[in-house]
C-alpha cells in the first residue's frame, strides 16, 4: 500500500487494541465515565461528612480531657457508678472545686504529656528488642510499670484535691477518737 509505513500500521494496531480493551472493560464494569462521576459523588459526600465528624471528635476529646478528672473524683468520694456517669454530679464537683479543679486538670495533662514522652523514649531505646509477632516485650513490661506509677500519682493528686476541698464538697470525714 502506498503511503503506509510500518509506524502508521503499528499506531493503527495500537489504537485498535486500546479500543478493544476499553470495550471489554466497559462490558464487564459498565460505562467508565459513569463510574468516575459516581466515584466523585461518593468522595464528595464523604468529604462533606468529614468536617463535622472531625469537629465532633475534637469536642469529644476535649470533653474527655476536661471531664475525666472530675469523673474520677466523683467516683472516689461517692463510690457510686451512677453518680460517676452522671454529668450533673461531675459538673457540680467542678463548680465546687473551682480553681483547684483547674490545677487538677493541668497537673493531669502534664502527667499525660510526661508519660507519653517517657514511653516513646523507652520504646525508641528498646526498639532493638522488638520481635516479630511478639512485640517489644521489655518496653511493654517496663512501660507498664511506669504507667502504673503515673496512674498512682494521678489518683494521689485527686485524693489530695478532695482532701483540701472537703469542706466545699461537703464530704464527711471521720472524726479522730479521743
């Protein structure tokens, strides 16, 4: 054929192959342009939901960080599960503790930050002992002991805050025997 070169034939053959492949894919999955628009619609719907979920998640985290010491204090002085999960009792405790509660929250956050730093450093230092399927046994063991100590310190701080604010919380303390 005059005017046809092997390059033109190869390009025509490549074009024909691509059209055949596209037709085969469309026969299996349906129209690809339609699926792309559906994918974009689904992704846009998920992204519309993402921002409110992030806001709700951050508010929940903030509530947990600020309310957790109050819930622990209520559990300590009331010894009642229902009083502990009742936010009105916890908010009343926060109100009665006042500035002491702010100190309690700040000390709790400081303890948490220091604990996270120590555990991260411990995991980094003991990373050569990390075993497949078992994990870093020495880091977990030592980290558990350190975490236990920090929990004890946290609850001692709560106990001291309750002791100092016993009159504002109207806690009944045992009178010493004469």
